[in-house]
């Protein structure tokens, strides 16, 4: 039982340590935020004015 626990712990530690290498590969320049311009076509509010929606050419924003 103790041998199984040590084996599972060793595998879990190896997986955890290898995640650092994977994370570095995920965050490349392609995934970084780039500035963009968005033209707002219209905006709406609901009756109690707790939410506001902006409609753009490409994206819609809900606040």
C-alpha cells in the first residue's frame, strides 16, 4: 500500500513539474492581447438601468 502511494505521489509530482514547460509554450506572442479599434453602432440599457449593452461592428459588450 505504501509503495502504491509513493508511486502515485511521484507521478503526480512529475506531472505538476512538467506543467511549467507547457504553460510557457501556451503564452506566446500570438496569444497576447493586441490593441484594436471598434466602432460602436448603438447602445442599450434596460429599464432599471442596471445593465448596458454596446453593439459594435465585430464585438458586443455587456456591462
